[in-house]
C-alpha cells in the first residue's frame, strides 16, 4: 500500500492502495527474493515533510527578519535626543498626574510593559549569577 500524500494522514489509505504491491511483498517474503516494485522508503517521506515545513516557514521567517532588523537594533547616536525627550515627557506626565486620565486599556498595556521590563531584569540577574537563588559566596 502507498501512504496518502496528505501530511496529516499517517495511516495507509485504501484509496491509494496498489494490489500489485501487496501481492509482490507476500511473494517476496516466502521466496526470500527482493521485489522489483519500488517502495517508498521512510527517509524520502521524511524529506518531503521537512521540505513542506521549510516552504511553509519561509514567509513567516521573512516577516520576522523585517521586524528584527528594525526592532532589535541598538539605538544610534541620532536617537539619543528622542530618548531624552521621551524620558522627560514621561517624568513630566508622572509629576502632573496625567496618568490619572488614561483609559483602562492604556493603563493595562503600560502595566504589562512595566512587568515585562521587570521580568527580563530578573531573568538577566539569574543568567548573570548562574543560579536561580542567591549568589555563591
């Protein structure tokens, strides 16, 4: 029998069965001779699955690379004035109480961003000290 070409179908399909292959296998077992009918080997099926996975992943990987080139680059010297202005605006809004006028959605997003920063700080600490709890003294 031949496997279905659908990647999700791992069972032998009766729709694609070739009776000549079945009869050849049974006769080759009894006589000990190898059959002349080519069989699909598992490595070629695995290779086709790998090729299908690579083909499906390429567009998503290209989108990732587009964002990575923009978002994961370190700041340039020309970005420093914008960073200073952003920090100054953040501090002035905190002093004036502008944070009280945020919508629930904006406040939730700001809280999640703050939690992410704290989380990555603690992950960096654990990586730096090479232990989850405490430093070796």
